[in-house]
């Protein structure tokens, strides 16, 4: 039940408190922690904070009352601004402040001495606060913790860090209640456990989204994932809407589409660009312009997936297949940010396979289905960082620390043996590194408690808190005759290494010409002229197709009665495939082999996502080499794996035997650079090779060289080192996608259909184009290859 003053505030705005908002208020009064699942626009944030506002209005008190944790700094700033409405209207004596890496040092110092009642922060800043000796004093009066967009954190290393922080807060402020907020939840019980919530509240009602598949003008592409030819269609839709967000799947795609739209933008619609590599100041300007209604559209990546409240957005456009149902719903929810109005979204596929994926996603949304994997076990490297932070705050006994860590859901099944191994690494580096003093960070007193060895180690730890390890990045600065201009953002070092003076590239919505590399800064000028500019690409930028959506795509292939929803070019494509070969089935695996231009091609329609297909390609080519088929290379997309070889593959079914995940996998992992690359990331998170040092910073090359040397030492002298095991765990659940690959190999056992064809099949045309794109660049060559393949199909 609301107090009279809050009931009057709701009534003055024409609002009625929603049942789930009142449920969270009642739960907080009863001392219960809750996971709230409510659609976008359902008032989740107000529901999370309402108990705090009501409590502070009734009994105002200084000190930290409520801690809000968000995955995005921008979201925390947006929420702080929105909370000022009720606080100002009711005249509540409440201070609301944000804290992140961007907060000025003087304000951070003041927040420790005189904390606001409501502090809005990120997992990294929370970990930093918990590593301070005065953390017990700061959090002693904490009454409430609000975790926003909790689904975006659970199952990630940032989520591991947050879960450990929540377990620590459970010790420092045992009576604090929690509210975890999410719009898209595939595994509610697991998410509630992650947040420490004993109860799940689900908001009822909410208008179903309205989704429409729209094809770009002109012929439907066979392959490619950029979809830039849809720019005229997109611009027409932008003109017809009040305000739009155009979502794409990669930063390179965002840059290309933004350029294509501007070339066509005769009406001069104000359009912005937003992705994670742009300078934060530029992103904030775009966010402010959208909030104030000064932009008609913004082209964005996942950087805008989460909860910024722009009520004027009435249209979302998804260019390219969404790759997951939950991800699509998250994006669609940015339009018509109200629970009682349907969100409107257009899905524009970039190629023929993506038409099927978009239709499968639309069907899943209509059925209310969600996807996503349950949270995985916590990472050992994150635990190592947490234990060092715990020692920085004050001495601890390992028995107490272990019991506390077990209260963090990702570590609930952690064995004492594994805990002790991580703690030994933090204290000594492990026996292979114990002789080096710089790896010995803790010491143990006579009572068995662990202490940090020095103030310098504590300072170094606090400078390196965090679990986001980016590829080596270089700043891009715009140069002019007047001297150094603004910083536009960052590009990856490997891309900058390809540039020569005068080369043009697209970045931050501009066409730039490379001048020089000065230390860690790329200097460039505005450019114009003929020729195709380069486009920066980023590691890990492409999201794999979800398991749930992949199953739906296979079902569409296998059910001709459902093909009526497809446009005619796709229906014809599928009919031609059925006549020339076979269609992929729901459960088994279709493999085609055929000769072409003096080579043999093997195409496997696995539909298991790019990461699993990459691993399958590596293992399959090893087997083909042993069998004497002389594989020459492979291409993996989200849908298929294509291998080309000098000799005809035979006995195809045996190539996909499950035993490839034994010796073949071990041998490949030992030879490849992937484990070494994963180890670098693990080493940075675990503090083995810190990026920042008090008084100096390690160059990226120093970090790489140092980590590679240590990796070789550990492989030789301590192969069971806790960080080597952590690196392997990351590889198998990440880039290798071992669990998904193992499930696939088990599913297809005894169900492999091999079609030995005399020529390329219709479904194989896209992968042949991908192979051509890999081996020979250039639009003219690609057009010629497509014409040749289409002629072959007509002659079939």
C-alpha cells in the first residue's frame, strides 16, 4: 500500500501503481529479496526504487541507504536523472549520485566520507569500493540493493564479479534486501539464484510487439551480412517515423550503414551513430540529442540494447538477422517505451538464410519463447581478483572467505580444493612462479589470516580492477592545420598496423585519411575522393546464432507447409534445393560434396553458430588431411561449414564421429594460438600481468610478451596451474563453443545424410560466395562468381 504522499504523486501524473510495483514495496517491508520480470516500459526501475523512496521519505537519515548497480554507466546516469522527478516533486531530502571511472577524484573522495543516500554505480566501481579499508563503515547502513538489467550480467565475468561483490555485501550489510530487474529472462530460477532473490515477481499484461519482415529493394542477396543495399528502404522508413533506432550487429556494419544513409540523405534528416568504440563524449552527445528529440534516428550496435529511456522512439529497425530471440526482444523494447502500447519493429534480412532466421525469430516472439543459456560457473581468474581485493580491504581467514564465496551463485559448487588453489596463486603465484617476488602478494599471520604484502600491491590492484579485457586499442585523433583536434574513439591495433599514409578508412561516421601513428594515437584528417575506404573490424564483434533460434530455422527448412511466409525468391530457392539435392532436417545433418573448378567442396548444414562451426572446421580439416583428402581451407558461417580440398572426400559420415573431441581437439588446442590468447586475458584479470602500475603503465606489447613467457613456463613446469585451467574453461565455453559442438555431434549420430552431387546445389551458393570472398576480394570478381553460379543452377 502506498503512503498518501506517494499515492498523490502517482495520481497527479494520471498514473496508477502497477501490481508488481506494489508487490516489490510489500516484499521490501517483509525483508524479502525479489527478481522482477517485467516488459520494457513496465516501470521496473521505479518498482526497484519505490521502497527506498518511501522508506527515506518516512525516516530520512544520512549515509548510504540504496546501492544501484547497472551494466552501463550511461544507464546509471539516465536513471539518476529520472529519479529526480519524484524526489524533487515530493521535496525529499535525498541525494542521488553516480560513481564510475568517469567520476572526478574529489567527488569519489567525498562519497567515501559523506555518501549519498542513493548511489548508482557499476560492478567495477563496486569492487573498487569493497577493496577499501573503510568498506565496512561505508556499507554498514545499507538497506537495499537494486540490480538493473541483471540478465545482461549473469553468466559473464562481470556477473561473476558482481555476484562476489553481492556475497561480500551480504556479510557487511546482512539485512539489505535486493531487487533484481529484467525484461527478458529465459531461466528465471537461475537468474533469481544469481541475484540472491528468494521470490520471483512477474508483471502481468503488456502489449505484444508488432514485428514486420521487410525486404530491401532489388534482388535478394545470396550471401553477405552487412545489408548495406537496404539503405534506401531504411531511409524511407526513417522519414515516415518520428524517431527510430536502427540496430545492427557489428561496429563495422554501423559505420558502413551510417555512410550509406548519409549519401542518400537528401531530406537531411538528423541521424546519429552510436557504438562502443566511439569516444565516450561523442556517445553522450548522441544520447543527449536523442533524449531531447534533436535526432530522427540513430544507427547503433549492442551499445544501446539496454534500458535508456527515450520515450519518443516509435520505431526500431533491425538490419541483419537478430541471432537470438531474447536479444531481439530487448532491442524491440526500445520503441514505444510503454507497457500498454505495442513496440513496433522492422526486420530487414541481409541475405536468403537470414530471411529464414528473421521469420523464425518473429514466430518465436509471437509464441512468447525466449532463448539464452543458463549462467555458467564462475571464473577462477575473477575469483583471484576478488580475493586480492578482499585482502586489500583487511585481513581475512580462508575458512570465512570460502563460506562467503559459496554464497555467490556462480561459485556455489566451488570445491575447497579449487578455492585453495586460487588463493595459493594469489598469495604465491603457484609453485612454478613462487620464486619470483612480484608474484607473491599475500602473507599469512600466526592466526592463519591473509594480509596484502604492501600498499603498492593494493594500489596496483585497485588500478586494475575489472574483467573487460579489450584487444589492443589505439586512439583516433582528428588532425587539422590548427593542430590536434578531437579524439573520435578507438580502433584495434592490428587494423592500424595495415594503414599506410594516405589510406582512407571509415570511422565515427566520417571518411578519414591516415596520416601517421604517434605513440598510441592514430592521426588522421577528413578525406574525400575515389576508391573504397577500409572499415575497421573488431574482435568478438559478431554474435553467434542462438541454439534455440537455430532449431527453429532447421524446422522451417524441414516443413514445406510453412514456406508460405517466405518471399518468392526464397521459396524458389528452397524448391530448387529440394529438386537438386535434399533439404536439411530437424535433427540430422545434411552434407553435400561436389566438384568445381578442379577442387572438391564439402558443405555441412549444421546450423550451430559461427563459433562451433569454426571449431568443427579446424577438427574436420585435420581428419581430412589424415585421410589424404588434402583440405585447402574452410569457411564458417552461422548456418553452414564449407571445406574445399584437392581430393574427393569419401566416407563422409565417419569424419563427423564424436571422437574428434578427444585427441584431435587436444592436439589442435595445444598447437593453436587460441589458448595462449585466452591465457593473456585470464592473466590480466587475475593480476598476473597488470595493465597499469603505480607511476607507470605497461605497454600492450609488454603485457603480451610477459604473458607469453609465463604461459610457456607454466605449460612446461606446472600444466595444472589454476590460470591455465581458467584459460581452457574460457576457450571451451567461448570461442570453441565445445558444449554446443558436443551436443551437435551427439544429435547427428546415425543421422548423417551425404549427397554426392555433380555440381553446386542452390543452398551451397552462399557458402561458395563466402569462399570467393575469403580468397579473392573485389566486387567485380564476386559479381562474376555469382553470375557463374547462377548459370550453373539454371543448367541443372
